[in-house]
C-alpha cells in the first residue's frame, strides 16, 4: 500500500490539478480540443534542431475558474514565445522529474480567468534540439521521426497522467528536407500536411519509401525493395484489412481514417490513429511473424478504442491496452485457429507472470510504473476474456457499443454496465493478483479417480479440470472452487489418470502457473524459460526432454520447438532436428526469432552435408530476418564457413579505406563527417584519439534497400593502452546524397 500511495502522490506533480466537490482524486483542469502544429526540419545536414509553432485549443473541464495554464514539453525545447488568445504573455519554466533518467520542462503561464467549460488558445514557438537519435526522436538527412513520448509538442497533462494523457484531433504540417516524404496519421490534405479527426497524440516520420495500396490499406516499404518485400507488403495490407473487418463486427462501423503500415528501422510496434510502424526486417522475412501480426491487429482495434472512442479515467489502460489485446487475440484465433491463439495467450500470461508479484491494482496502476504495460495489456485481456465467458460474446460487445455511443468510454461506465458481475470485477480491478490454483495428485478409489483442488485467491473461480488418461483419451469436468478454499473433482473411469490440470483454459491471472498440473513436470510458470535454462547450460538431453513435455500440450509453440531442434542438432540427431526446423518454417505464425534460428539450423545441417550453396541460402535468409543478435551472428558464421566468395562493391570498399585512414589519423572531424548526424556518436567518440591501428577487411555486403546496406567486416584494431584485437563487425551504411555514411553498428564481436 505504501508503494501505491507514493505512486498516487507522485502523479500530483505531473498534471494540472483541480478538485471537484465530489472528487477526492486528482483530475485534469485543461483538456486539449485540437493541436495545430507546423514543424520545420533542418535543411542543413549538420543542423540538429527543428523549429515548431504549436497552437493548442483548450477547454477548462474542471468545476472552477482557472487562472493558470501549465504546459509540459521535453527539456531540450527552447521556447521563444507564448501567445494566449492572440496576446503575447510571460511565462516561467521549471523542471519536472519523470524518473531518474527523464525530465519534462514545465511552462507555467498566468492567464485571465477562464470559467468552467470555457475555452482558450495557446500558441508556443520553440526550437527542439536532438543531440542523439533514438527510436523516439531523430533528426537526420536519412530520415527523421518524432513519437509522442519524445515530448516534442507542448500539452497540459503529463503523458504519465494516471487518468489518461492528452488525446485530441490535430492538423500537422511538416516542412522536410528535399527528397524526404512525411508520414503521420489522418488524411493527407496536401504534401506533408495531415488532418486527423480522431483523438490521438501527434507524431510524424520522414524518409524514403515506395508505396502500395491494397484493399484500401497503404503500405510504405523502403525505397528500392525487391519482389519479396512487395509480397510481404501485400500480405500485411490484407492482414490489416481482415483485422479491420473483424473489429467492425464487434465494435461497429470503422472510423473514417486511413490505415497506413510503415516500414521503420526503429519504432516497430508503435501505432497511432491508423498509422502502424513495423520493423523494416519484417518485409525481408519469408512470412509475417507472430508479434507483427499481433501488433497490427492490436493497432487496428485501437482505432476504435482510444482514437474514435475516447478512453480515459481511472484504469483506462485496461480498455485502451487490455481490451484491444483481447480483440486482437480473438482475431488471430478467427484467422489462424485456436491453437495459434492459445500460444499467443501463453505468451501474454507469461509476460504478466513476470510482474505479478509486484503489480498494483488495475484501477490505479500508472504509466509511471515499469510493469504498467505488461499488467494492463496482459492481465487486462485475461479479465475481459473471463467476463466474455460469463456474459457471452454478443452481449458483451453489445454492452460495449451501447456505452460508447456518446464517443467516450471509461472503466467506471463498464463496471456499472456489468453490475451483475460486480464481485468479480471489484476483485479483478481493485485488488492485486493473489489467485493461485492448484491441482493435487490423482487418487484412485474403486472405479473413480479423485482430484483435490485448491483456490488460494480471494474470489470464487469456475474452471475446467482436464485429465489425461493412460489410453490417450482426455476427460474434462467443470467445477467451482470457493475463494481461499478447497474443492474436489471426480472422474468416473477405470483408466489410469496420468496427468490432471486445473483451469485448462487458463482463464485466471495467477501468481504461479506451474502448480496447475499434477504431477508437476515443469516448475516454471515461464515454460520457455524452463527449456532455455537447460539449453544455456548445454544440457541438451535435458532441454530436449523438457521441450517435449511443453510441446505435448502446446504443439504450436514454435519458440520451444526451435530450442528442441537446436538441442537435437547439438546431440548429432540431424535428421530429427531438420524435421523440426522445417516444421517451424511451415508454421502459420511463427515468431521472428524462430524464423531466424530455423534458417540457421538448416544452414548448419546443409553445411554438414556438404551442401554449401544451400547452407549459404539458409544463412542469408536468417541474416535478412534480422530477428535476434545471436541468430544473425550464427548465420554469418555459417556463411563464412561455407567458403562463399566475398561480395562487396567498390564504393563500399572505398568508404572503409577512408574510414581506416581517418581512424588512424585520429581526426575526429573526418570520422564525424563519415557518420549520419546523430547516429553512432558514441562509437565514433570511442575511436577518436584512441586508435593506433585500424584495418577493415570487407567480406560481405547485404542489401537492405537502394539506400541501405549491411557490411560484414573482419576488423584488426589496436587502441591506446590495449592489446591488439580482431573479430567480426557488421556496419550499417546509409546513402546520404550520393555518399555512403555510417548509420549503425549492428554487430561488434572484436576481442
């Protein structure tokens, strides 16, 4: 409770507070009605600043007159002027700590008194400087991006406000550098201007893309991409269109907003108002991966819940994050089947189980908490699933639509609408998780088998208990176990019961999932961790054994199957390993990591069989998948061992010849000029003034698009006061104008 109390107190510093007579908790004073922003990106390659004029239309939503306006923006913003209702005003600035690493800038403005429900307009002129590019903010001649939590625009309520941040319609114009396209959300009225009618947080990106329009969905993939990337673009568009149609059946007609899918190097998984970012490597994989499919479906659901329908108030994340994830999982089940959706639900409860021991009640958890998203999204989705099971899907979504008719939705409304289930919702939303369901060992008595059950939680649970029989059959029995009590279920069978499982549908959030099964075969709630622990210890036979136990219940769990296949390969069981690797690539919706490691494994098997050309093909598939550092490094080792001739064009070789000379000469200005501004600053600084020897041998060049390549090199270096070092490094080069520049160091294994 002390943690919860402190969290609530901390929030007081992040909003403009107003206390209505009937409220005890902090609420917002100002609500944004619309943003109107004009941003100008730098025209000079070395300029790191963007100039912005932001107009904010505001409404006093408190019960009292307001004579102060407080705006929040990133600490790097240099504000030159503030205008209120057409008149220049003075302002004061202060720091607002978010956490140990992040601060906001608080701008306090005295204003003429505005009555309750009154309006005003504020215009802020400022310059925003980005010292080092990140996935949240970047200024670059190769592409810029500004996402909401880079705090690039002024707004009254903190992004961490427990009752919901500011979401509003916007008009956005971005003046970009020549040759760059701009993408945001909403309708594009003219070049680089967007009009968004839904409630969102302003964002934009700039870069170079080719575009395809499929089934009304626009997909922007990297310029110069090949046929396979274009094929993935069509598949992604079709997926989004299907998710849109599915969600419309549940929530009503689709909001009138274009859906855009955008290929990005950084920021994959972000979405806002119908614009969805996916990692650029998604387009180079052999099929859409599970996380990307989930992100697209979830982003589509958010167009309704959170954008078209305003979602705020205490516990708003349970709707904005939890209900959308539930809908997205339902969509995956409708498209790919229940077995695939069950694996996704397994991933969700595993993610929640990792924070279950330290979470807060859902109605007060805040984005300030590091467990916020794992809790509200995953536990939230589980709670909606239980409620749907109680009331029926049709009635559930009829209730959602009815309560959203006024354009807004809150958890308080839904708790009232589902009042017959008050006891369940009060416990699920107002209490931390304490439920732990346990099954006892089967006890044979005559012609029946008894199973003792326990419910350690504070609410009655209605679950299904499943028994696996020695003859291969399964039996199931529903039962209700009282809160903090014991129960029993009896299976009338003469066959031996080999295994029992409580809550076989895995409906309830629990503190421990490993004791749902008796006899216990795995002691981890995280089933993948149970396999990986043995694999990482190189106990491959044990890893194989545990993996087979997990796959017996979840045969489509590709993350475990890939560890099984790698364990088999390590034991020299090549034929069995190959069978499992190929099964992974044939899966409907494997994870990106599984795709990469399956190709690595098949490459290793091909190399052992003397099929070098085939080994290289699999290795390059894994490299293009770009799913995991370890898989990419292993794939490159397979290719190198296959004695494939080096591939490099002369312009890339010339770049690294010059880089070597500049590094050895310790001329920092030259090295800086060879890097994309804002990128690899720490790497370049670490070389400058420290290099005694630096020799780069270019081995392979892998094309990403017409402006980007990955360059695998063999490095031989010596830095001051260190021994000579050698090893593999993979650099990402981006073309700026007609010249290559260093944009990232993807792998650096130089020892």
